[in-house]
C-alpha cells in the first residue's frame, strides 16, 4: 500500500507542551501547529491559524475569506512564548491570507505566514491556504532501499537543475514555465537516458524575485507556486523515485530576503535575525542573517528540513553558503562584525546549529544526504559530531573546482607550468567526503559556459572539455554537473531563457552529449569508480609528474580487485608517439572509451583496442604499455 500524508480527525490546537518544546528549540513537528491547517472544532469545519509573534500588541488574520477586514478575525495570545492562534469557521483551501501584526507603537505589519504551505504566485505576496495531507505516495520501495544505503560507497552523479530555465513551453499561449507535473515527465526521461543518480533542484522554497534563483527565500515551508501546487511537487518527487532517481533540494539557512512581507522585523522586532546589524545583516548580499543562537529560530530551520523529508520525501539537502554561516566576518570589513566571546571570528552558534541539525536529521533518516557548500579549509565538515566534526554527509570540493577550471582555461603551452594544480586535490582528498561540483556558479556572471572556458578553436574547445570531464569522472569524489554542461551549452546560463537545446543538432554538441552519457554509464557500471572516494584504497597515480607533456594517468580500484580502470589524459594538441606508461600489473588492458572517436566529435584518431603490458621499469612500475596517444585525447582501459 502507498503511504498517504493523511491527518487524523483530531482537532488542531497548540498545547502548553507545544509552546514549551518550541521555546526549547526541540519541537520538530512545529509546522503541524503553526501555519494554517484544515481542522474541525466543536463539529465545525474551518481553518486553524498559528503564528509566533512575541513582541506584537495584537495579531489578526486577514484574507479573501473576510474581505481583508482588519478587525474581523483577531488571534488569541496563548502564553508567554508569544504564540497566537485562531480558528475561523468555514475557511477552506485556496484562500489568500496574511497576518496583520500591530506593534506596541501602533505600526501595522502585513506579513506572509512563515509556515505557509502554499503561496500566491509572484508578484503577489500573500500566503494561501491548502491541504498537503491527501497525496498517495507510491515510492515505498525507493524509501526502504534508501534507508540502507551508504552513499560513500554508492555512485552519486548529480544533475543540478533550475526548473524555470531547463526547458520552456513549446506552446506560446502557455506560461513559459513547465509546471511540476509536465517537468516530471520530461526530466525523468532525460535523467534515465543520461544515467544520473540524483537531481538537485534550485530555488524550490518560495522566493519573490526570479533573479535570485531561489537563494533569497520568503516561504521556507512552501514549494514555489511558479510551477504549480504542493501536490504537483509531490507528484514530481514521487515520479522521480519510481524511476530510481533521488531528489536533493537547495536549502538556504544562511540568510533570507528583506521583502516587507517576509521574516525581517516580523513583529516589529528582529525575532528571526539578530537586531545588531553587524550580526544580522549581509552587507554584500542585502539580506538578513538568521540568529542561530535563538532556540525558536533553530527550531524553525531544523523542523523545516524534517518537513521536506516527511511531507515531500526528499532525499537530501545541499546547504547553501555554509562558509558565510561559520565565519562572523564573512564578506565583512572591520567594524561590520562582532567577534565571538573568545575574540575569534568563528560563529559558535552556527557551529552548534549544524551539529544539532545533522545529528537529528541523519540520526533519524539513515540514507539521507546533507551536503555542505563550504568554500574554505574549515576542518572536519563531514567529520562525526562526537569527534568535533560538523556531521555533514558530503562537502563540495570548491578547491578542486577552482583549480580544475583555472587549469582548463589555460593555453596548452602554459599548462606545464600549472600541472600540479590538477593533482593537488588528491593530497587532501581523504580529509573529507567530497563532491566535485561544476555548478551554476561556474557558468554565470561573465565566467563563460564550460565549453567557452576552453582554449583554442571550436573543435579544440570540445576536445578539451571531453578530456576535462574524463578527468573529473575518474578523479576521486562524487560528481555534479549543472544542466547544459553535458551537451556544451555555449551561452552563459540565464534564468530568463531555456537551455539551447537546438545545439543537439550540431555534431560537436551531440558528440559531447553522447560522451558524457558514456562517462555516466561507466561511472555507474564499475564499482571502482565510487567505492573508495575518500581514501587511497581506490586511487593510484601512474604518473602525476608528466608536466612537460601535460598528461595525467591514474588507476581506480574496487574492493574485490576486479575490473580496475586505467585513465590516460593528454591535455595538449600534440600527438605523443610511442607514449610509454608504467602500469601496476602484467595484464591485457582493454579500451573502454576513446574521446577522440568521431562519434564524440573527435578527430577520429585511433587508440588500440587492447594493449598488453610488457616487462620493463617505467614510472617506478615493473611493467609498462606503449601506444600512440592522440592530441587532446582521453582513454579509459579496463583490466
């Protein structure tokens, strides 16, 4: 039987125990009490409203159901914690509403519901009543299987995607966005064809401004109405799960939007953010910073992750801008920040918040992923909480990403002088559980698309990118590509238009697309590609010092010692005749992939289908192979 998020017939109300737990920061189901919920009281059907506004003089519910009459529906203050509630008979779903908060000075604030499960389509800013309890889930098999997975030993190939600009309606009379259901049908087909394991969705929690891409949130408990209703979003996740594709959401606890209807100065005072602007504001971003030392705020955020897990069955979160939370002086000048009690720049409250979050979430839901976008050398981001780590499942390897992109942009003549930028990441690889990200941030703000970062003529750019992707997929660490990168999107990404899918009619783009598909197929087929990503057991350099020829060679190894893969990558436009390479064993090395094949857009240069290692010292090995290594070519052999 499929699972249904169905409420019991019990009345919704807020007890003293609810208030106490929320004040303590441990009411992980608080979203079932605060917000707007269909219920029955004294035999009468209606809507129960709850809101936290501790500094308010009074709170009223206003909406379409009472003609926005400011005095029609006052809320009752329940206790010293500042929670207000009201039951309004006859209110159903799809009604717009806000909370009218009157401050002690008489100021009137018209606020959207922080716990709303649905919102008005932008540019409207009202919350909307709904009922998320009736969807029939049919993903039991996926959920059970997920709970038994250790993703450190599983393939993890993530497709980062922005729904609104992935693909637009072919029918001009429709709004340009696909809705969640239409998107589901198209994206499942694409992800299955390409063999990605997960999709990471940008900008799902409601946000007012398209250009923020969803990173300045106003509605943490509502999937954006741009693409449909909450049950439509459930349909998308359910369909992805039925097709064995995991769903990761971008989650933004680092800051929130300053829009008047949002969380800022919610009841006339700063209850979600710190009142000291040196602690409560990001000067560069024009946003507010959550007060991580406040129990109710921590409860709001941790319960939010649990809400997406329990009500929407998501499989992971990618936590945005973790570094900005960990460092009090992040993006700030002297005088713009306040040291901690020890005089340092570490945000002690944020550290404890992450430990609390990861302990609760990962302790309750094994197989769930928490992924830190952390750009510094902060230690033990993925370390165990009980060993002073932050407890994340994975960390984006931003150092690898930066070194990779800078190297790949170089004219091949200068690559020999920057050779070790490409090998450096393996020197610290075992310090964390890493994901190698080529995300949306690398293809915006005049950084160029991935293919246009590459040097040379057009054909060279695509050859370079095939080599680069081969290096990425062979390198230790899980994988993430942003949409469009797998077929050579040539323009920078913009949220205002769809990807340039017409490029798949071009030979180079079609060839790159097929090549990435082959890389993903190999990645998922061979355990040596993913079993040992955070230790040296699964990776061995054959030659990491061949800077004069700008070649890289290494072996990936599996736990059973079978079907190891040898990677050889030539990052120059020069053919290396009689290329000799030391190899670990005397075996036959069978060619799996040659990036120079014409079907991939390559030159057609031939690499032998099979090579036999011969006795002889080379690269500090007892055996070697010798063959012609074509220009800008990558080869993968299995042995």
